[in-house]
C-alpha cells in the first residue's frame, strides 16, 4: 500500500508539472504572438523585417521564440538550431548597422539602421543598361522602371525618385549601372566631391543593398544616384534650354 500511495503521489506530481508546463507554453506562445504583431514592419513570402530597437529590450527567452517564429513565417526555420538563433541575437546586440550573417539554407540576417531583415532572397545585382532618351527601361532585378523625358521647360519635383538635368551638358549614351570601386560625384546641395561609398554610409544604405542602387552615368561621370541625389554639375540651372527628366518607379 505505501508503494501504491508513493506511485500515486509521483504520478500526481508529474501530471501537475505537465499541466504547469502546458500553461507556461501557452502563455509564451501568446506573448510571442502579441509581441510579433508590434514588431513586423514588412513581410513577403521570402523576407520579413522587424523593428530593431524593441528587439534590444526583449527578454532573451521571448526573443528566441520571436526569431524562430519570424523565420517560420517565411518558411526558413528548417535547419536553424539554437546556435544560429543566438548568432542572430549577437548580430542585434553587438554588430553595427549594415552587418550581415549567413544562416543555413541560404538565409541571411541583416542588421539595418532601424530594422532587422531575415530573408531567403538573393541580393540583387544591377546589370548595366543604356538609357534611351526619351524612353523607358525595366530594371528587373529591382522591380523598378526608369523613364526619361525630354522637355523644353522644367517641372516641379516632389520626391527623390525624380531629377531634372541640363540635357545639353550630357553626352550620349547615358547608362544605368551598379556602383563601381572608386565612384564619386558632387551631390546636389553638398558643394563638393564625395566618394559614393561615403555617401551610402551617410545615407544609411545597408551594405547588402548598395550594389543594387541604380547609378545613372554619362561616360565615367555619375549624374544621379537614383532615389537619393543628383550630381550638381549636371542638374538643370538658369539658362538650361532642354530639360532631361529621369524618374524611377515601381511598375
């Protein structure tokens, strides 16, 4: 009888412990889901982006679950072990903006200035293309369209995706390409020459995205870092007679 009583007591204790663990697991799942809802800034089938600052202040136990859940959301959690999750946490806490780590199955974690990107997408590398004036070309790697117009008067510009140039200060053909080693230009409003590499750092462009930023050139001269800044030497000014309008958009 004492043995039976002991077995019963042990069994009850195991059942209570199991019930407590189930309740704690349910609580952690709910906490993870609620926290995730506040963290996601952007999501696609292959990428998910999380606000960075809150990640720095989340308890590590919850943070591990959030990272695994985020990877699961893009079908990228297979082959991910605890050591990989801790590598991502180290990236969040210790590395600088623009740093990246490679994870199994071609997954990358990229620390941006305000976000953490988890992605299965391969970094886009922009192929060089000539620009017809007027005309339109598709930059398939970026999912963008670059259009050019030739006008006899300037237009008002409301965003960084459009720039207006003095067409007669340019030589043909114009070309759009990725950055190259040693690239420099004279950013409009800056007043002096600046290395493109330094410009990207100042503009907080993540390292892995810099090769996919469209750079419009005339010969060896950059005239426009598309979506960012035109070169002051070639922008439309007083006395310009023919205005080249370049615009980059999502088709």
